[in-house]
C-alpha cells in the first residue's frame, strides 16, 4: 500500500469526564506525558466536557443546588495540547449557566476548532420533527428560560436549545 491510511485502520481514544480548572501544559510527569502521547496518537480523542466553557459575563447561573462547572476558554488550548479533538457537551452541567452559557460554550468550542456534540440550537419548526431515540434527553429550553415540552412548541420565532444524548431528525 502506498498510504498507511489505505489500510483502513482507525484509532480512537475514549476518556471520561474532563473538568478543566487549570493549565495542563505545566505537568511534566512521565505517566501523564505518556497519556498525552496515547491521545495524540489516536485519529480521534474523545472526552466528556463536564462543564460549560464561558467567560464571567457569558450566561447566568441557574437557581439550583450543586456545583457550577466552569472552564475558561483559554484552557481549551490545553485540551488540544493533550490531544483531545472531540467532546460531548450533553451532561448535567450543560445548562449550569442557562441558555447564554450553552451558546457561549458552543461559540468557544467552535473558535477553538474542537468538534463537539450534544448541545445545539434548532428552530421550533425543526424541533417539531424531532423524535427521541431514547429517553436520555437532558432538557429543552427557549431563550426566555421557560422549559418546554417539544410536543407543545407554540412559538414560531424563538429558537430552541437542546441537550440530549441521542436525537434523530425525521
């Protein structure tokens, strides 16, 4: 074979939750750097981004008990340094900072060039066509912070924010 890729081999590295609160590039321990090489050697390196990437003025904390997981946008460079190039945003912290936090998270991941899945913005017309492949949906919300049932969307002009593990568009 002329090209290695012609073999059809594909390496994927899967990790658990990532809660970035400090720089990663500072750590020089041998075993940590070996983990980095494993992730960087994979064609795709995936992690669950357990939190919201945003600055202090993006989004509003909800009224809830628990920990609000925050990742500063500059730390995404460290995640890329580690080798991660694909993240999931569908988790219990997706809406910690409301709809503004979800949109900021998407913006910062796009700006960093990190592929992401699990949250997004869709039109109400398209949401009506949503069918659930499973019952793992976290929540759906309109920008006015009122949670709605996707079967009763009555507001044509407002986009819908969605966070779910498995959605199928028909």
